[in-house]
């Protein structure tokens, strides 16, 4: 008989499953949704933005991994901020994660719609959310197996695109010139590309569902991040050298345009399928992570406590999953793709700023990383967040402020309530 309390989740995931869930988020989001906006901001210097985003992501990953080993429960930085900095900072991180990643879910659902059936993109997006919510409802292990298959398919398609691009006669390495890059453009590109790197957080938010979390989480996060960075760099170079920065910046489907420019039209349906599969994989892991943080916040009564219920058969926070699925469905039916990416990046960068601040407070006995890591991560998150397009900053600040007001009102009505 299990000795876990009734509101605990089942520990079923190993290192390989955790890595696949992280890759399912990062690769799906970044390759098919962030390259073109990043090129609009920085041209070929998006490669510098990619490097900046990777450094920040590494710092965030290291801080998150050390914290997750100390606090191996669902909730990620919501838990870390609460335990290390105080209830308010944990709440702010959790609120930023939930609203930011809910926007990410909508962006990925819309990516599915625009690649699969552009004329009815919003309807397809809603259908994708409903289907994947049902998969998550049936149990996290089933989600991990689906993600494993998706990642293998997407990596195969991306490899084919890279080989096609580098094997064509239309490739021009002179397009990689970055001498006219601006600092502002590079930082903005880094913020948009960070949207793609944030998938490793899904591993930390699953802390209550992995086996031997003190060993599994610190191993899975850097592995997933390293693989994703390699894939991003190779694909970005292939696309830039084939399309050039100007054409990439105006492309609605840059990977599709890459194989077309290479003169391999028969690959177009393969790329379309790959884009849909990648976005589905990202959406699957995103819904999984948002529902777990919602579950953790509800368990602490920062959200309605009814959402903290675990299904007696499947061992998942099914009410949190259903509510998240409903909200994402509404956004997928009404939202704008570009706006969703910018808003998500801003909110999630704030989330990671709290993670780095929390990691700074760890003691050497708790596995504190070198001080430069959380310091650089915190500074990078703040600077890159403020470099994003102005509408993203304004809307992100407004929604975070709304969460702060809600928190303050709860404290006024019940000042003795435990967070």
C-alpha cells in the first residue's frame, strides 16, 4: 500500500521521460514559432540572440535543477519562491507561470491550426486542446509516451530539412553577416527565442511525478536544454543561409519556405506534418505543466481549492487539467499568435527571475550553484523582459499587477491565511 497522502501525485517518470517532456516543449515551440519574429528584430544577428537566450536558459536551468532537488514537488518556482523568499514571491512566480504558459498553450494550438487547416485555424486549435486535455486526463505516463513519439518524429523532419538546405545550390553563408546588429535588436530576439527555451521548466513542475527526483531532475534539465540548443543552432543556420534574413523575417512558415527555396517541393507536406506534430508535442507538455502549477497553487489555496483534487484512478489533478483546457480553448478561439508569444515571454521571464533569486539563497549544503549563475540569470531575465516589444511589456505588467491586487485583497480579507 502507498504511504503517500491522498493529494500526492504518482512518481512514474524516469530521466528519459523527463527529457522527452522538456524536448517536446522546447523544440516544438521554438523552431516553428519564434525564428521569424526573432529575424524581424535582429536579422542574422538572431544567432547572437539565440546565444544570449541560451546563456539565460542555462542559468535558469541550473538554478531550477538545484531547487527542484531540494523541493521535489509539483509547482516549480511557485514552490521555490514561497519557501526561499516568502509567500508573495512564490505567488507572483506561480501567477506569472500560469498566465504566461496559458498564452503559450494558445500560441501552440494556433500553430497547429494554421499549418493543418489555415482556413479554419481557430477551430482546429480548439479541437487540438480538447484532444490533448483528454490525453493528460488519462494519466501522465501516457502523456510521456506520446511525447516520446512526437519528439522522434519532429527531430527526423528537422534533420531532413537541414540536409535538404545544406545540400542545395541556393545556400549562401554570406547571409550570416551580423556587423550591423544592434544591442536592442539582439536582446529583443533573445526574449522571443527564450519563449522556445522555456520547456525545461516542465521537468521541474513535474517534480512530484518523477522517480528519484534529487537525481533525475538535475540530470534531465541540462540534457534536454543541450539537445534543444544544438537543434536550434543548426536549423537557424540552415534557414538563414537559404532564405536570408529579410525573407525569413517576412515568412509565415520559414521551414516550409526553406525546402521550397531549396527546390524540393515534395517535402512540403512532410514539413507541414512535422510542424503540426511539433506544435502538438509542445502543447501537450505545456498543458501538463500549467495544470501542475495550478494544482500546487490550489493546494495552497491561492486558487480555488477544488482544483487540488487528484483523480482516484488516474492519479492526476483532473479538475485543474479540465479548467486549464477550458481557458486555453477560449484563448485559442480568439487570440493572436504574435501577441501570445510576446506576452508569454514577458510573464515567464519574471517567473525565472524569481527562480534565480530563490537559488541565490541556497546554502552550499543544499547544492547552491556558483553565485554568478543565479546573479546572471536574474539580471538576464529582467533585461531581456524589458527589451521585448512594448505591447508585450504593457500587457504583461497589467496582468501581473492584476494578480498582485488579487493577492492583496485575499490578505486583507484573511491576514492569517497560510500561503
